[in-house]
């Protein structure tokens, strides 16, 4: 007999396994995809959720001093902590590194709350 679905049940699509799971997914690839979605979305871009996102896209083409870089990192951490409750950001280890090819690489280390597995979200930002 098939399980009766309740409208209050939570379902999530697990891209890594191409299946629909009941509940939350704690896979590193799915969490990294979520973090990328959060930081890659500008505030106001989602019509029915204007508070979702970060200020990253507004900062990419600006000249960044150390204080502005620190402000951006704090904003990214705040946005991720607000929208991605499956992880704890290791704030003291987050960094934005300037590369020789005029790009930036963002490193966001985190720990998955359910199993304490540590991982790093890494994204090269072209400026």
C-alpha cells in the first residue's frame, strides 16, 4: 500500500542521486549548490522573497579595501546562516583571495550540523 502524502510533509530533490527524498538532504553537493544560490542572488531579485540573497553581485566590480572585503565576508556569512540552516559557517576561516589573473576566489568552510562533516564551498569570481 502506498504511503498517504500529507501537504505538511517536506520533500527535497537530491540531484546527486536523482531521487526525491522525504525530509532534508545533508549531501555536500546539495549544500554547496544551496550556498551558491544564496550568494549568487541579489537582494530583491526574488519577487516573493526580496530578503533572499546577498550583496556579492553589487561588490564584484568595486574597488575593495580591507574593511570593504571584511564587510562583504560578514554579509555573505550572515546571508548563508539565515537561509542555510543545515550548516555552521566556520567564520574565522572564510576568505576572499585575490588571484594573479585578476579574479577572486571565495572560500567558505563549514560544518554540516547533522553529522559534523567539514567541507569548503569554493567559488572563483571573475572581476
